[in-house]
């Protein structure tokens, strides 16, 4: 039995890891922006580097991922196998356990036999932990790129779909987030000069520009790349937002950019609120009336929950907020610690 | 007086040039995909290379551009100046004339004094030529990335706006095209399994994948980069389209991908048809009843014109089709040839 468990959430744009001490229950977490689709061959050495930084290179490994969707992989199956093999190559002597869409862990060889059973299961790790803390809630986890809308009823995750495709259809996954989402993937038009203006279908600005401009996040929170490779100041974010209507800071003033940013943020909130309504509709009359919000976009989650008529982080849900904050990497580590089949 | 005129249309993703013989009126055209935002410093040498290939390095130069919007430039002003300077550096001894939004040419030093007057004026070059051939029409030029909807009434271009921002608001510019447009910038959801599925807000597939899959274009027409760096076969395009709902070719069949592609293409047609209706509404009761379609996305233009109730390339408009096909680079060369102030 190892003293430490390293939990891993391998995404297509970010690598997240959490080191759990079995004795003390403490978690140390670490996040690295990593454009997997650009240099997949670097994953293995990055895993070693992060494990080393967390002091857990001899730990048991608990793994979940979404990276298999990155378009460097022809199919998701190949993506899952690639990630698993990167772990085998990085930690040949560690015990590695892969979290599955049926809510149980698999050995590496089991996971290799049915790769799609462990694809994009990170949301279920967080939600399963949450269901141990709160009996009834909509768990809203809004990250940099996506929003999870996961219902918990009677201390159980009652997701209607398990795959990302099913979840996109059911409203349990919405591809909108607080940082990386491209503005033209959120809105078709924005208010301008008292009327409405179409937007350019180019990646000129992202959600992080919107929320930085509006003061919802700080420059330090803007952890994704900027679309134009320039800086993260409010001035630079404003210039990117102006470009969304093919304008620039010479031709748009502060109020005009404000109106654009507020409209984009409001549309994101509407998108998530619509999904909440869809998810709750399916569960009536047993639908949760409260939300637990989490993620770097918790401010969007809270606004959407309010718009959909849910109470936010009140009562027992308040206690759950800390659990929610730690994310799938820590959740999967704790799930492995408590897993009956876990080596000890 | 030079025997040849080189017309240039410098875009953010493509460089187009046309060599016009003054004596014979013949045009030789050349197009080079060129990601200006990635390596702006290479523009000048590429200009020399293209001029050389067209045998026109001692020609007079007629210039129009949209490249100033590329996000390697902090403002459009700086973008225009950069492009003009690249011409001065590439062709220090040539006469260079820059086409303006007021429908006249400027010298390089005049253009440098008011850069925004020559920004994104390429649509006006094509439309001005067209107005010399057809008395009344909606000129629909659907390119790789954008669609121009320019009304011609009484042999005059009657655009309501001149800047891209004004044109996006008026419906005279729609940021949707036959190749480069990212699928999540076109649709929020697609039909799937008898229901509706949200799409991933990632650049997993582009319009070229849609139209290749549907047989609207060939692999040779797919001249933009593929989003995943893979090939342009129908199988590879289908895999990219499946990824739009976080699926792959293992989990979606041909019919399911067909339905996704048809929905995206239909939405593009609706977007352009809506813009046509907006433009025509402004011009009633003198609105044109016919359309002239052009560009690599002429098939989209024709479908949108039909949906908006316009007759397509019929009667005298038929004659205009050849003029339309040649694009802004050739148009600006012919405009310079016929320009009273042109050196001869």
C-alpha cells in the first residue's frame, strides 16, 4: 500500500493532478495548461514532471480523462489507449486505476479492452463524490470550456446519459465555459449602436475576454491562451471584443464593448439555464430544487441556477461547495482511496 | 505605361493576384493560401514570388485587402499600413494604387494618410465592376469565409454601409462561407437519433467538411487547412463531422452524419437568405428581383437566392456570371485600367 494516491484528470487543453495523503486526507493539487492536440508525444514526460512536483511518483494512480476527444486522435478509442499507454510508460511500476462510466475502477488491462467505457468519465467522478455529501441537488460544474449539469437525487447521480454525445443531447453537458469558448460559438449577433450586428465567425475573442472585461475574473484567472497571442490586460481583452464585429478600439468606445460583453455573458447564462430546465423537466416531480456550483466558471453556474429558479449553495449544499471546488482529479483520488478493490 | 497590371486581394488567409494585359484584356489569376496572422513577415517575399509567377514584376499594382483585420495587428490602421509597406518593400519601383471605400484609387502616400479608407474594400471592387454589366441585381459573392450581399440598382452599387461593421449590421456582410467557417459558429445544435443534440464549441469541423461530405465540393476545392491536420477524403471529413457531437465514426453511421451535414448547410443558406431579405427590405420598392452569384460558395449563394425568392443568373445577369467569377483581384486590375487617373 502506498501512502499517496495521485488523481489525474487528463483533458485536451489542461492536465490536472491531485495528490491525496491516505493518512491525513489532505489534497495538494496542480494544474498545467497543456495543448495535447499539438504535442501528444510530450504527455508522458509531463506526467512524470507533475508527479515529481507533487512528490508522488511512487503513488497509486487514479485516472480519468477527456483528452481522447482531442482531434489528434482519429477515434476516441485510439485517444483512450494513447493516454493509458502514456501512463504505463511514465509510471511502469505504479498501480494505475482507470475510472469508468459505470462508476467503478478498472485496471489498465481491463480499460484497454473496452476503452470507450472510460472515455470522458471525469464528470461522473466529481458528481459521485458530491452525491456522498448532498442528497438532492443539481451539480453545476462550469469549467474553462464546458458546463456539466448533473442531477443528484436520493444521494445518487441520476444522469440520463453517460457518453458525451448523450449528455449533449440531454442537457447534462453544455459546451460553454468561462475561458476558452470562442465568442462566435456563443452568439450570432450582438447589440451595437442601438441595433443588432452580426459577428465575425473567427476566433477573435473568447469567453475569458468577456469575463475579464466585465470583472468576473482577474488576469491571473485567465489561464488559457489568448486568441491573438497578446496579453491579458483589460485593454487587450477589449480590443479582441471589438474585433468580434470587425471593429477595433479606435472605432468602439467602452460602453459599446460593455454591451457586447454583457450580451455574450447573458447568452452563456441562458444556455446553461436552458439545460438546467431540460434536465429538471425529465426528473419531475422529484427534481432537485437546489444547485451546488463549482468550477472556474462558478459565477456563471450561480447566475444560471438563479435564472432557472434554483436555490444556490444554501443549506446542506453549502457544505458541498468545498468538495465541489477540488475537481475531478481530487475526486478520483478520493474515490480510489474508498474503493473496495483498492490495493492497501 | 506598363503593359501589365497586377491586381491584388490580400486576405488574412489567402493571397489572390490577377495579371491583366492592357492590350488584350486577358486575365491570368493565381491564389495562394497564406496564413498571414501566423507569419506576417513573409508577406513581402510572397508578393515577389507571386508577381514573378505571373510575369508581372514590372507591372502597375492595383491593391485591395481584408488582411488588416487579422489579429496579428493591434488595430486595423496598423494592419493597412503593414500591407501597404509590404508592397513598397516588394515592389519599390512599381506604381502602386490602393482601392478605397469611396470607389476611387489612392496613391500609396494618400492611402497611408487615411488607412481606414482603404480597409476591407475588396467587395466594392467586385461590385463596382458588376454594376458596369448588370443594371439591377443582388450580387451574392460567397467565398471561403464570408458572404457579400451587395445590391446594385440603376447600374450603381447602393450599399448602406462601407465598413465591415456597418455591413455586418445591415446584412451586406455575413460571416459564413463555403470552406473555413467553423461548424459551431454556424449551428448550436444538430439533428441526431430523431432528436436534437448540442454541438461541441471546438473547431472540430468546418464548412468544407460539410460540403465535401454532401458532394457540393471536391477534394481539390477543399483549399483551406483541415481543422485536425488530417486529409481531405470524405471519410476524414465524416470523422470530423462526427466529432462535432463528441462522437466518431465508430458510433455514428453515414445517415447520421448526413443529417448533421445537411442541417449545417441548410443553416448557412438560411443565414444568407435572411441577409438578402434584410438588404432587399431596405430598398423596397426598388429592390432587385434577380441575383448574380459568385465565389467558391456560389452553390450556397444560389440556394440562398432561391430561398429568398430571387431569380438566379437569369436574363442579363447570366452574362455577368463570368465577370463575377474572376473575383476582386481581377476586378481591381480592370478598375485601375479604366481609371482616369491611371498612368498610361
